[in-house]
């Protein structure tokens, strides 16, 4: 990650820091006058003159959500809250109707057991302004981040420099951020694969009620494959998060993905007993996870931003800029794969071309169509089916062509496009059984379009489900 960005901030003078400490006391007294049962004063343990920087802001938000999670779990209420985001250090204040001893005990457990708990400082005051100490509740002294000894002794003797402690804290933040975000992205891809296979009734495809045009796969084949591939998708996201070079170096990142993809295919085949339920998603899903990870390494990244799909497409396009080179060499050797044969005969670029163009069917059309359907009140299953029909009518689906022929697929797409233009959502859903019966009879499976649907689900989840950095069972301390 670009630590020079994540750890960059404006220095605060000693005088400013001391003044901020005085103001903190004033805020505490003002809130205590409002007669709550307890007051939480939340700060971060950040040594040195730089107190506010992107990593610190993210860490503060994590601690803030953790406090709010605690209040919700205990069925309490935040009577008043406020925060300070000056460069002298981030501070949060929460006046609660909960017992100060209970609040301190729960937050002390978080300080002890949360992966970044050592960087949180949760002071809890009772209604009279008296601090509840860790020791009186049976908790040990806090440990030094460097040597593991008593923190107050190391601090008093200045055994470790502020820079040494600061660098250790940044390392902790980076490691935790990468692992939690990579897991989040990979698990969202797993969720997307499960949603895709459970979307019913999909013409010619495996779903909850039938195997479509497939004889070697069923619902559980896809489920087993999705779970087995989750570590692969997490690894792809981690590659993106770890990549610290500029966008001009992205093709090198794609070469690393190819190595992971070969291992992912072995894992899939083992889990699916030799079948290929997610061969396309190992390629496309791996790229999406890696691109999401690459973008998440920027402090200003916002998956919910309206321009995020466009930016994701740009990164994907730059990452795969050399992807079509293999096809360009086909004049020097015979085509080996189905995709290469279709390219030689019809100029069909398939999923390679889709990736090289930045997945325009998903990122410039499909995701926005799906979101519009959801905003109109369509359930996930309905929105998924309607979006799938849109993909079947537009995507160069080599899976369909291989299982039938090019001319047949062109005729299907032409008729389907005409139907979708003239008929409403209700009519489109009602015609699915007939289209499914035709596809099953003709052994047609729009697997490439199903992959586009899975990518759409992924992007939708990524834009609507935040990474649970604060996820932590406070009561159990895990």
C-alpha cells in the first residue's frame, strides 16, 4: 500500500496538543452536566506530532462503530455525542445511559482482544466525572507494542522512540486493513456466486429447481466450488491491495493473477469432481477482486461513488492491455482452445475481449440496469433474471456458441432483443419457462451471461455492504 499517503498528515505543535487536552476536559464537563450515567471519551494512541492522517481517520471510524455496536448490543442509548477531527488528534465523546462499570468492562475487553485494540484508548467516566480504571475491574496493565513489557514503564523511560512506535502502529494498521478488506472482497465474490446459482428460473442454467442443459453439474456442484474458491478470491484481492506500483505497471499484476488462476482451477476441479462450474469466474472474478483490492488501497476510494464502476473498468482495461496478444499470434500457430477457434473463424473475442475493453457490458450497462430494477422494487431474484436476459441478448457468449452454433445464437439474440424492447418486466419474467424449455431441448447454456450476472451481483454487494472492520464479539472478546 502507499504508506506515504496513508500515513501523511499535518504536524501539531506541543502547545496545540496541550490546548486540545484542555478542551477535551471542557467537553467532558459540558457533557457530564447533561446527566448521563456514563461518558466515553475515545482517543487514539498515536505517538509523535502527526496525529491525524488517513489511516488514523479510518482507525477512528472503526473505533466509533465499535462503541456504537456496544451500545446497540447492550440495548443502551447514546444521549449525546460529538467529535473533534483537528490535526491535534481525533476524539469522540459519547454520553450514555449505561452503567460506567459495564461500559468500561466491555470496552476494556475490546482494547485487549481486538486486533487493533492496543491503539484505542477508551476512557470511561461516571456521572461525577471519575474515571473507571482497568485495574479496579481486574484487567492487566496495557503492554508495550514494541517489547511487550508494561507500556507505562517504556513510556516513562522513553525506551523506544516515538518514530519506532509510530512505524509499528502503521504496520499494524496496514496488515489489519489488508487482511480484513481482502477477506471482505473475497467473501462478497463467494456470496455473488451463490446468488447467481440460486437465481431461478435461469434458461438453460443450473439453479434451485433444475440442472438446465447440464448433465455433469447440479446446484451443489456450484455451491461446493464457490466455497472452495473463496481463498482464491481473497488472494486475488490481497494481490491488488499489496500492489504499490503505479497504474502503468498493472499488466505485471495481471501476470501474478494468471499464476493464481491456474491454482484456482485445480481447486475448483477437485471440489466439483472434475466439472468446470466456475472456470469463467476464476478469470473474471479474479480480475474484479484484484481491481477492487487495488482501488481499496487508496484512502480516497469509495465503492459507493457513482463513478466507481467506470474507474474499476479503467483499471481492468489497463491491467489486461496485453491480453489479446495471444490471439494476435494465431497466424503463427494453430488455434488450440474453443475461444481461439471462434476468434479465427468469426473474429469473436469472447471474455478476453470483454476484459480487455474493461467489462463494458457489466460496468457501463448491467450494474446500472440492475440498480434501477432494485430501485423500482424488484426483488433480487427478479432483478437478476431480468439482467440476465439483457446479457443473453447482448454478450458474446462463447459458451452458447460452442453448445450450438454462431448463426443460431445470433438469431436468438436478435429475437430476444426485439422482445425485450417491446415487452415489460412482467412479460419478460413470464416467458422464462418457454425460453428455458427451448434452451434445455437444444442443449444451450448461456454460461458467459451467467458470469456477467455474478459480476453484477458482486459489484452491487461491493457498493452496498461495507467492510466490517469493527466486527467483533465484544462480550466474548473475539
